[in-house]
C-alpha cells in the first residue's frame, strides 16, 4: 500500500494515493547455496590430468573438462552464471572429487525460511532428457506440496534454449507392451515387413511416398492376438489403409482396403508440407484381428497425389496397453513490466499474421517454427507509433541466419503469395491440375492455376508482379465472374519456347483497368501453358500485388550474421537463442515509423537457413526467463564441442514465498529412460520484505514519493492503467537520499497514476 498525505482536496488525495508495490526477483547475491555434498555420487567434472572417480558420463568416456572452466573460477567460491542471473557454489571442480548427484528420487532438506525461487545447475549427458512427466516436489512445513516439471532438459551438446517456443511432443510407453515395431529407414527390420512399394523416396534416411506411389507392409504371425493398437508415425499428406489379407496395390489402392485416416480429412482440408503434423497416429485394430487371418496389411498412399507432398513415414508399431502422450508449446515466461510492447508473437501463431509481410520461406514446421533455406526469405513489417524514437527487436533464432533491417518506403504490398506454401491456399481458388513443387507451382499442357485477390476498396491503381518462367501465359479478370484477358504471352511476344526457366524473373502486370467499375476490387489471375503440346508451362514462384511495378521497395542493411558471430556453417541449432538489435537508427528520418525485418540464409548452397521461433518489438526492457549456460565455452574431456560450450545449464523454479519450504524432492529416474540428469549445484533465493512507498503533497503542485534507503537497487515506475498489458515506464528524475529514505519529487497530475518499485 501507499500512504497518502491526508492534507489537500479529495481529487489530489485520489491521485497521489494511487500507488502499488510490485513483487520482484531477489537481487544477485541474495541466494543461499544448498549443501549437496552428502548426495554427490558422480565425478562429472574431471580435473586436469586426473582419471576421475567412478564411471564417466557416456560410453565414449567423456566428462566435463575442468581445464575449460573460466580462469576466474575458484573452487569453493560463489560463481555467477554467464548471464549474471544466478550464483552457485560448486563442489571442488578443479581437483579430484565427487561433484554431482545423478537425479533419482533424492529428497533434499531445506532450512532457509521463506524462499522465493530456486536456481539449479543441471547437466543432461550425453543426450537430451526428454521426459516431461518427471517433476520436482516443493514440500512446505504446513504439509502442502507443489510440483514443477523437471524435463525436458537439453543435452550437453544442445543450446540451453533448445525447447523454447517449440511444439514439444513426447510419448511415454512405459505401460505399453510392444508386439512389434520397426523404423521405416530402409533397414533390415523394415525389409522383413515390406511387401510392395512404388514411387518411394529417401529423405534423411526416412521413407516418403509421393504422387501415385504407395508402400505396403505385412504384420504377420498374429494368431491368438485379439486386441491391439496400431501406431504409425507419419507426417504431411497421408492416407493410412488396412486390410486383413493381401490386395495388390498396383491394381488398386482402394479395393479391399479400409481407410483408417486421411490427413486432409483430419485437418479440415489443410495441406501439410513442412511436417507440421508429424507424430504417432494410433488406431484400435481389434475389429480387424477378429477376422482371424493372423495378419494385417498396412498401406500408405498420398492424400494429395497431384502435388507430391505425400506421407513422410518414420515408424510402424503394434502394441497393447496405453501410452501417455504430451504435446505443448513450451513458452518461457516473459517479463514485460519494464517495456512498452509493440509486437510479440511465436511464429506460426495468429498473433504473427499482422506482421508477416513477405514470405517465400517454409513452415510452420512440426515444431512450430519458420525457416528460410537457399534463396528463400521471410520479411516482417512493424508499424510503430509515431512518437516512438527508440525500440528493440529480440528474436529466438537458430542456424545460419542473416537478419537485415530497413526503414519505411512508399511501396504498399496489398497481397503477397508464394507458391507451395501454407498461405497459398488463401489465394489459389482453382488449381486446374497444376502441381506444386518444393517452392514453385507449374502447369503443363492443359493445366492452369487461378489466384484471386481482394484489394482495398479505395485502390484505383495496382500492379501484379508475377515471378514466373518458361512458356507462360498470364491472364487477368475483373471480379469472380469476369472474362479473362491475356496480358502477357511469353512465346507469342518473344518467339522463344523457353524450357530451362532462364526467363524466370518479375513480370509486372498493370491492373488499373480491371479495378475500374469494379467496386468489389476483386481481381483474378490465371496462368497457363503457352505451348500445351510440349509440356513446359508456367513455372511460378510468387505473385505480389502492390501499388507500383517496382517491388524492391525497402533498402536493407545487414545487422546480424550467424557466420560472422560463430565462424562456421551451423546445422545443429546449437546457436539457438535470443538475439537483440537496436531499431533506433532505423527510426531516424522515418516519419512513418515503419521497420522491415528480413531473414535470409547465410549458407545458400546447403539449405540450413534461419530458423525463426519467436520475436518481440518493444521500447524499454524485457526479460525472457529461460534456461542459460552456467559457463561459456565449457568443453568435454575429448575437446568437444569445438565452437561452442557444453550445456551445463541454469534453470530457475518459482517457489511459494508465502510458505516455509522444508524439502525439495527430486524425481526418480524413469526405468525406460537411458539419458540421465545430473545436479551440480542449487541456490535458494530468499524472499525479501518489499519496501513501503509513501506519498505526500508538497508546494508547487508536486508529490513527494519516499521509500526506505535500505532498499537498494530499486527504481520507481509509473503507469496510467493496470489493465493488462500495463505500460510501466521509469519515472524521470534521480532519487536523493534524505536521512534513512530515498525521495523523488514528481509533478502532480489530474490523471490517475499508479506507482511501483521494481528491482
């Protein structure tokens, strides 16, 4: 509470009394290390020249190398994490000792009074610990218990933020009894069940089926099995069918088969082309086992045979019992209390749509992120308030990203559609037997494609800029029922029957006459083959509808390049993390306050371009409460990883500060999990008693705000409303110390103002 001065009129009292306190994280150094020595059972960090106690952390004999610890590290001293957000006191790491506990059901007693949070130094070696069902228990003296999820924990060669803003899926099969399981990886296990296939391919070792192709498996020797569940791990556009005896799919892929699932029906007609639906699909096959044939035939075919995005298959299993499944987008908390947020979204979400300006990239993927490989690019545009002069952009990125910024332009893009992307379906009203490729669409012979665009009602002039090649014809019609008129016929105009897309470029088409006497401002474009007899029709990459034929628009300046930062071509997402750039230079001489952000591939020849997971544009300061590295550039005893640090991570858990913590119970190691998690240190952050604000009226129409001088490290912030998201900004002025108090004088206002202290 704030304590107002009781003098003055009621209006003044109402406005100077509107003060609030704000609970904060404890300051660095307020934590109390938890003594774990009696629980240590592992020598995780090997001293220089030592041999280690007990078994190493993996079959290769690796441990963490004490020689790669920071030069400033001293055994027994309290050490800050690299981001400065936590402190730990480790066991002796530079000399022979047990220095970690392998988490497996230990109960750690606590005698620390009120605790606000706990910091853990965790290591999952060698691989990621994926189980999200394992939980910590915080036990309180009043007998109550709170749980916090322990997993997933990134492996020691991963980024500590590997799971941030990703769609995470996990299946616990500990209660499942497998009858059979095989990976569809062209190996001997799969070969034992493979009956027949046509038109199959290999993508990273996994089988895929496109067009009129198929793959048929036999699950045999099932006599006496009356009940079972079929599991098929598959993504993209698939049809899964089943039969109890052999039917030749070369003759018919429907006769004799019962459809178990069609992805186009499961997802309401949405085509998946980036494995956004890759997971295990389960079916009760008890009715089919009742046929008594002792065998099941599983057939996979393409749900969209015209465009080549059929089933991407990883595994088939038959089992009894029930699996527990987990699926969630893992989003770390974001503290925006010190910022004005202009935009904040995860890629692929509804919140992203107003800002996604130009997209020739891919995604959202099975993990929810977008990516732009080779010549692809993804551009976002942000229109900031006119009064903004400073702002920042923070992005969750990975792999070979190049980030470029541009200011405002007089270019207006009304619509932009890239072929073979998820957004194409918003504009493609008639496929006309055209076929989508990786990042293009083509229409040979009598095939065609029709796109429809609805422009703003006040638009009188516009251009369609069509990026197309080969023997194309472009026609335009006004409205959904208008007649098409030829605007561009490559072969007729040039006499060249191009078949190698050497003419692939932008072709601007003036739409002005099609917008006249067209109050709905709807136009359609049809692309067809200029020489139907030879099969080299339009090869389309993109259509942009804009206010001018030159759509280059913004001049971009590179501000981040991952290869400059890391010195190598990154394919493993080890550099996944949060990157912040200052937007202020691009707001100068930019009266419209428009900022464009473009993502391109820093290694265009190998297809490992930027992975984009999340971003925020804001003024002020935000904090993403995510995992971070304890030590930078930590190595294993085999000298790896070479260009980045092993992931000994810092993770923070909140604790109920209104209760007295008595113990922390660690989860037991699941019997079906090979990877383990090690705890090297823990710190209890004790809760502070928040300082008290007081407000009093002083001459000159001012208000004097005071708080105890013992409460160091705080700053005063104000807001005019508490309606989420409240816009808190620092109160101008430097507080002065007067006796045992800090004091700050501010001008009184007739508008309600809320005040708080934040550390």
